[in-house]
């Protein structure tokens, strides 16, 4: 029995690899943007540092994430909507913990 069809695999990769790669890169970009301020926020929360991330960096990152989120909503891209939404919630929780500590 032949369980492996090389032509079917090659056709799948030719037709879908670019979309899988593009979606993966967009998903990873959203996660990395969210994680950009994570080390400084965690250091601030644990008392290892008293320096907050600069406001202009945080505002520009959030503005970029809002644009990515809006794009995801327009395209009805559930994975990015969930990823960016969870990231916003996580950052909001961290900032609230720092503010109300």
C-alpha cells in the first residue's frame, strides 16, 4: 500500500505554503510586539528595577497593535483577533498590578 503521495504533498506545499508562512509571520509579529515591554514590566513588578519603559515606545507599540487588531477584525482573522486580544488583556493586567501594587 502506498500511504505517501509525493505529488499530493508537493501540490499542497505549492498551493498553501505561502499563506501558512505569511499567517505565521503575522502571528509571531503580534506576539513579539506584545513581548517587547514584558521584561521591563516584569522587572518593575518584581522590584528589580524602578525604570518604566518609555511612554513613546509603549504608545507606538500599542498603536501598531491596534492597527493589526483592526486589520484582523476587517479580515475576520480569528487567530490574530484572539492573539492580539489576549496580549492586550495580559498587558493591561500587568500594568494594573504595577499601578495598584
